C-alpha cells in the first residue's frame, strides 16, 4: 500500500477506489462538479426516466426549483428523506406542476407524477449509477473549498457519501470531515438526500446513517 502514502497517497487511493466501484457496476464519473451541476444531471435523468410522462419536454428551471423545494419541505430530515426516496418511484411518484407555458401542451399548467427512484430495480432495470468525484459541496463562499471525495448517485440522487484517507491516516479523520461539512450546511436540500456516510482508509472502513446534524454525530453508531 505504499502507493497510498505521501503527497499523492489519498489521490491514488481515490483513483483505485473508483476503478473498484466501476468493476462493481458503477458507471460514469462526474468530476469537479458543483451541487447545481449535479441537479442538472438529475434533471437530465428525470427526462430519460419519464420521457412519456413529460412528452419529451425537459423540466424548466422553474420546474426543477419546484422539485428542490419539495425536497426541502418533504425530505428535510434523514428519516423523511428516506420516505421521500422510497415513495418516489413507480406506483407512487412525485407530483410536479408543469409550467403554464410549457411546451408539453398536454400537461401545461397540470400536475404530473414523476418516477425518480424504484427500490425494486436496484442493480437492474433502468437505474443509472454514477460517481460524483471531488464535488464542490458548498454554495457559501466561506466554505468554497469544501470538496467531497465521492458521492454515489442512483438515478442522479445523491444517496451515499464517502470520504477517503491515505494509508496510515486514521479513517476517523474522514468521519470528522463529514461532521464538519454537515455542520457547515453542505448536506441540506438536494445533498440532504444522502442516506449513508462512509469513512475509509486503506486499512479501515466505517459507515453510519446520516444523522442529519453535526451535533447528532455519534461514534457509538459506527
């Protein structure tokens, strides 16, 4: 594991970790994106999953903002986020009011139901598996250097977040980093959909459910 030490140790580990994820079925890598970029990626996937419902018309900026507002209102805690995710698929769906001037004339000014996630098709079906690498997590200029190592996306939704450390660096430093980012508000709104955190070094790995707030982080639950 010498290649995981020194100046480039964490970067080398991250590179090999991504290769392992891709061998396990995770696909496209989205590198150095902002959260807004990830939302745009999600919007593209929504269209692909709901092309017939949307009559091939992409979500407008206003319609996308409407979905983000729904997440803020209905998925503003980890428990509520879990419920939102599990009921956002086929047979349930998430309501969206199309713009009155939408090019989707059949639904302009009307409500449609979007299929965002289906637990029945995990590891199969039409689900899209992506890796967001070195994402700029914060829109706050005071924390502009907050970059998350890896976020795993299913159908564009950020569900698993991973922080990595180099060889001979405690994985608990990755845990502390996730607590810091949470305290700085980086896992709210769209990123608040994250269900599981991982803290990983070449020697050690721990995972825990998203506790929601920095104060709720508790190493007893690793």
